């Protein structure tokens, strides 16, 4: 009976996803470089690195909750709210306390807001047991509304230059700072997912809440912290994106919801929960950023980009269905 | 909408299909079927006559399901011959089988919960007048078939609102709505209470008297003795024998099925009953599945819980593990009273539980072997630093160790749980019991859905644990298992403990006499919970 479970070590279905994405990314870059050599110019490569680093955080925020068989539709709203509030904190503290403390306070506020928004989602999903889709759909609307209200709907200008420098222009060992932060966070997240009890439990409960419960795990607690982590990651994205635009924007994250899910899913996270590694947001962010920058260089109508993102999400979900077929 | 106009009345109007008792309806000779390298059926022989109940008997994985799927056209076969109503069959499809009068009632229900009984009965075979559904006509036929079967069912009731037993009746009515000459029942009593099952048996016997050929798949002895005319035994996909039930004893059947005698099959477990480890005092469950439970669990012996499906025995184990809230009474473990009980608390009090439902509670199916084997012990120093950081090398070597110890057949350590066969899944779950120190082991249906080899290995684990001075509790619907594995057996009926047998008192007669109520069915209310 057990003979049928024996599979050859070279199982293409197991290896294909690992090769597919790097190849697809290289393919996209080569394709656009052939059309427009500027695609691989030094400046553009730095641009790709920066953009995909920023985008990595929202995709990673999505990954953490997708592993638990959840969703976070409020990541974009989170980014907007963090952008607006941290900008307001910085501009108001700046005259009195100086750049250093002002920026520090702004960043801390941003992270704290991210954690708080994540905690709201987490409490509603884990303790009130409301469907994550509904919870984050609702909080998306709430957070966006708050961001627009507190900012009066206008961008917040006059951010300290030190902020943009520290979180966007600075280079460490010739690497742009967003990439360095993304690298560090990716490593930390990878460590959490693979080397800690919390990470292990996220996968198990994503597969089945009951199994984790019968295994004596505190299911609700772990689920709650997954959403908090997601909130903090979105907040980092919010801060870095604010540093890049140089102003607090109440609609900074609007377009990120779908693309963050698309990035995580095309990168290999399964919507059925229980799977997905750090490579998912990395590959996903790179692929979508390269596509988007390539299309910009080709001067393809910007309104067509959501079409491409949508198609990628469907393609990613189809790949997922193919991978998990027969289970 | 297709015009599907088989005449459903033929059987109903005359009351009898045109088959004489004893006439051969189905004949299979030397049938083979494999899936890749796996031989599901080898040299299968089977003959069904009109007016008989022919039981297919064998362990899970013996090939019973494959055989009935071939008969009704869900699966093809590789070689051999299949004759239906004396005509050779080369290609069979479910639709063709249906048209020819072969109906099957599957284990998993094929009804659509949101539709009414009537809509379900005609699903895919709706009667039409022009483009409209012939509702009056359909209603008439539904009443005819329900009357014939003696079912008091409202054709307009939604299937979702029916009890499992009534859903089962709808399934049978669905099979009999059309001119049916062969009826295949796949473990039809799996979700029924005794009374419901008894009612079903009456119907099956009536259908036999009407001249239908009935293929009945089951491994429950009492049903087989009551219903079977002939029994065909399968083991590991091979045809073993076809016997007349009248001149075959249960022991002989089990021997045919397992290829062993009873004495060889179940291990001899030495009993050395020690201190009481767990005590139930007047425990009643919130969900009402069991009430007034008092018993104790002792070291060094196997305590069995016996009773029919739905009697509350598995809820007792779940309560002991903190999965069923109590409404009154208390559970003590050693000297601690288990209040606000939870699986976490149970594990910390050295209680280990193996659920009967591996797929939803036992194993995280898309996680690997390592993760599944240690999930209940992640707080233990052995596998983590302060319950935070995993000690992965320790996990790995533990997984390797248990694969060897429990002989788990797997493509590798990183294989997902769902890549394993039923028996190996069960063993992987049992591996958890070895992941940390436990005193009490609760097995809910320890061998359901596993092959013979794995079954023996699981029995061996139970023996080793008991002889090492652990307390073992088994709840099993398999009478032979609970009878031969336990030193002490508690029999439950309708949520209450109705008897406790010790040592030599554990006999089949004694157990069975406790299984069925003797007094007037006054305690009906308690039985209504499922």
C-alpha cells in the first residue's frame, strides 16, 4: 500500500517553483532590456533594487497572514495611515526637538501604529473569530478613512531631509538603505518562520487550527501575533515609502492591496495556508517591480498595470491550485 | 436540460424486477486492477445472484471499494471479465450502470444539502414535459417510492435539515427510484444509531425478498451475521474465498480476512495494574454526549471503552484531553484537579491523545514528518530553548528515530504527511506519544482506516506502553479489538456507562448483552443527540 507513496527524488513539481520564478524574473529583465537598454543601466538597477525592497515589505506582511490561511486587505490602508501620522509627528516635533529626535519619534510612532492596527485585526480574527477577509476589508475602509480625515485629504509636506536621507538616499557599502533594511528584515522573518516555535505553529495552524489545538498550542495567541507582525511590516513599508516620496500621503498604499497578495501568491505562498517561505515575497516583489518598471520604460499606459497585476494574481493562484492538486 | 425518460415505474408498478431468485446478475472472473505499481485487485472473483445479500468483507484497503467502483463503472479494470445480466461488459460508465439498473449508495453522501428531498431524488434525471419540469409526476413517484420503503419523509424537506439516518434513507430512495436490479450499499450503517440501522436492515431484507441482488460492504460482524447469504472475503487486493454465511462462524471469517487466528492477531499484554492516574467523578459533558461518568484509569493496564457508534465513548476520551467542556463533575489527574481543562493542560499533565479523525485533528497534512512528530512537544526542553527557539537537529534525529522505531514508510523526512498511506499516517500520529514523557495514552479508534500490518504494529506499541507501566485507554467500535486488547472494559450506551467488565469477564456475550438496551427505551432523549 505504501509503495504508491514512494516518489523519485527528482520530483519536477517540487523543484519547478524554485526555478520558475528566478527564470521568470530574469526573463522579464532580459525582455525589457532587449527593447530598451536603459532597463539595465546602473541607475535603473538601483531603482529596481529600491522599489522592490519597498514592495517586499507589503508582500511579506501578506505572507505572514497567508501562512495562517488568512488575508490582510488592510496593508495598503496601514501604509497610508502610518505615512500620514508619522509625517505629522515629525513636522510638529521638528521645530522644537530637532531633526534627530523628530525623525526617531516619527519612526517609532509609525511602527507603533502598524503594530496597533495589526493588533486590531489580530484580535478580531483570533479572539472574535471573524473571517479575516471581512475583518480586514472593514479595517481597510476604517484605516483609510482615518488617514484621509486626520490629513484633511492633503499630503503632508516639509518632512525633515534627514528622514529621506536616512530611510531612502543613504547607502551602506554601496547598497541603498531600503535594500539593506529589507535584507535584514527578510533574514529576521526567515529566522522567525523556520527557527522559532512561533513560526512552526503558524504553519501548523495554517494547515489546521484543530491540529494545532490538539497539539497543545495556543492557537489564538499565535494567530494574533501573526497579524501584529503583518501590521509592523506594513508600517515599515509605509515609513520607507514616505521617505521616498518625501511627503505624508493619505493614499500612499491604495494600490498595494492586490499587488501585495499577487506578489506573495506568485512567489509561492498558498492561499490554502500552511505553506510559503521568505522567498515568496522576495521573488514576488522582484517580479512585479521589474514588470512594472519595464512597462514604465516602454511608456506603456500606466492604467494597464492593474490589468497585469490582476493577471499575475490569477496566474499565481492557478499555479497554487496546480501544486496542491490531488491533495 | 436533457430529456431523460427512463421509465422509473417499471419496478414500482409491478413491485418486482423481472428476475427470478437465484439467477446470476453479476459475474466477475479473474479481474485485475492496478494503479501504477500498486495492485488494487488481483484475480478477483465475484458473483451476485438475484434475491441474495452478498457481503464484501475485508479490512480497509483490501480492495472492497475498488471492486464496487468497477461494478458501477466509476473505475475501469485492466483484465478479466465482467458480465452484467448475462451480457459481457467491456466499457462501463456510471451512467450506463444506472441505465441498466445498477444503483449504488455511497459511504459519502451524494446529496446536495441545500436542495429538497424531492429535488435530490431526481437530480440529473429530472422528468420534463416540454421545457417544464413535470412536478406533479415527480411528486407522485417520490411518494410511491417512499411508501414502498416505508419511510416517513417529507419530500419537500431540505436535506440539510435531515438527520444523517434520514439522509441515508434518501440515498436509498434515490437508488430505488429507477428500475433497480442491483443495489450496492457501501458501509451504510457507519453513521446510524442501532435503531436506525435495524430499520435499514428490515428494508434491505424486504428488497432481497423483492428479488434484488444486493452487494453489502461492511466489516461489522453483527450486521454480517444478520444479513448475509454469502460472503466474499478480500485481503490485500486478493480474492480469498466466497463462503455461505450459514455454515461459517465469525471466527472463521476473521481468520479468512486477516490470514491469522485471533490468538496470533492480538498480542498478549501483561497486566500489572498500579496506582490510579486519572479519575472521572460524576462527569457530564456540556454537549450532552455523555453523562454521569465515574471511572478510574490505572497504570499498567489497558482500559477499553466499548459501545456502538455514537454511544459517547470517544467523547469521554475527548473530555479527558480537554476537548469537551464539562457541565458538572470533575476530572482529577494524580492529585491535581483539571479545571478549565484544555489540550495544553492535558499535555502538561502527561496525558496524550490520539484522535480518531487523523485528517482534521491528528496531522497537519501539508507539513512534513518532522513538524508533525514534534508539534505536541515544542515546549519541551528537548525540542526548544525556553519554548521559543527550535532545536532543529534534535527534531530531526527524533523524526529519524521514530521512523525507524515505528517502521513508518515514507519517501523521506521532508515528505508531507499527506504523502503517507493511512497506516503510516496513524503511526506518524502515534509518534507524538513518544515525543515527550507521558503517563496516560488515550487512543480513539486506534486502527481505523489502517492496513493489517500497521494494525499489528500499533497493537505492539500499545503493548510496549502498557508493559512499561503507562496507563492506556482505548475507545474502539471494533468489538474484537476492544475485547482482546483491554484488561478492563467499560461499556457505554446512549452516553452512560452501563457496565464494567474485568479480566475474564470480558467476553463477547457479556459485551454484546450490554450493547443493546433491555429495558423499555425510556432513555430515548439521550440518544437523540446525534
